[in-house]
C-alpha cells in the first residue's frame, strides 16, 4: 500500500510539473509580456496595428520529420501573440506589411488558397477594423527572382482592395518597390504646407525606402508628400528621418528591444520619418519579434509609436526539453531504486530461511 501511494504521488508530481510548464509556456508568458506594452488613450487619433513578415510556413521548404508540428506551433504562436496585440491596441486599422506567406511566390493555386485560409484563421479580427494588405517578395517574388505578373495578380485578387485607402483624416498609400508601382496622388497631396492641412499621408511599403534612395523613391516622395512611412523586410525595428530641406538622412536609430516606450515624432517640422517594423514570427532567424503600434494625431501633427515586443518561443521550447529530460531521468532513477529494493527484499527473505 505504501509503495502504491508513493507511485501515485510521483505521477501526480510529474503531472503537475507538466501542467505548470504548459500553462506558463502557452498562456502566462504572453500575458506577462503584455503587461510591459505601452499604450495611450486618444479620442481623435487613428490607431494602427502593424504586422510585418509573419511568413506562415509552407510545405515545400519544410520537408522533414515532424514538420507539421513546426508549422502548427508557428501558427499558434502568431495566433496567440496577435490576439493579445489586437486586444491591447484596439486598433482602427491593421496593416500587413508583406511577406504574409513564406512560399506564396512558388505555391500553386491550391496551395496558395490553403495558405490564405490559414492566414485568415491566424489573424482573426472584427469586421469593423480596416485591413490593409501589402505583398512582399515571398508573396510575389522580386528579391531573388522576377515578379511574375500571374502571381502578383493572384495576390491582388485574393486581397482585393485599392492602393489608396482613407480612414478619417489619414490617407494610406500602398507603394510597391518590387514592381516600382505607386498609386496616383490625390490633389491635396501636392499641398506642401502640411501645417495648413487636416490630413496625414502615410506610405506603406514592404521594402525600405529612405535607406535605399533612387529615382523611384524620389518620385514617390515628390508625388505623395508623406509625413510617415512604415516598412518591413529587414526583420528589425529602426527609425530613419529624412530632412527634406537638405535632402539628407538626419537620424538613424535602432529601437531598444528591452524597452517599450512611446516614441513621439513631429510631422510639421519638414522631416519624413520611416519606421521599420520587426518580424512577428520566431522562425525568421532573429532573436526579437514584435508588432508595431502607431497613434496618428493629425490635429496635433504628431505620430506616437511603439513596438509590442514578444516573448521568444525557443526559450519556451527549451523548457519543454528540460522538463522531458527531468521526467526521463526521474523515471529511470525511480525504476532503478524500485528494482534494487525488490532485490534486497528477496535476498532478505532467503537469508531468514
């Protein structure tokens, strides 16, 4: 009876250890990180949640034993973190800055539709939120290969929307550096005196713009007169400012991954600001992931933004490994101990005869 109770207690202890690891890794770690995120309340501003490079895993590059587990775990990480970012920010607009799929540019029609359904199930949100989708090089090609017109058209059909969208006082322009295309500028975009306007022009581009100047970028800045640019692709969080009076970069700084302050940018001093948003996927080979959150206040001529840094997934997976090793070692030791006790008991009985 005593031995049976000990065995039962060991099983309970192991079960509690596994349960604690699961609760922490799959729930608590995300909620703890959420407490560190910054936000502000505003009645007039437009709140924008920025999603960069989720690159949901495909089937062609993930051909190894257990690849479906990696795919499922990556999807669940994105789903859990996005739902918390959405709840925290309560945005008016959600912008996907490209590279939605890892294999969109090489997928056939069936695979592409499958990836699209997975993407929609991961990034669920209410209908009243405006969604903006940009293609990245992994969606349509263009970085190491030529952009296929058919693949590009397929993306545009799946995420059908115009390249210029307006929410209240904010105008969003989708710029595609991969295809060197941009929308036509509205009439008010040519008004250079931003202080007299009640609109904010926001450029959205998968590829960085100010870091790689050229004829296309110069035309975009001239035609669309942006105050703020949001980009992705580099999987890093950076801020770059262009002083338009001298046409030179005036500020370049990398955002601290251990802090989540609200950075404030003035939009009425002649600078154009570009904010690069990091990847939100832990599979991109970078140690830090996050979502961008911006508050655009046209009336005050201010943009405040922060990065909602995410907990790393690999430390959580290592916890499972250590727990598994501990349980295995504990089970082996228990078995050996039990075997020795039985042998000793049998020897004692034979000696007494």
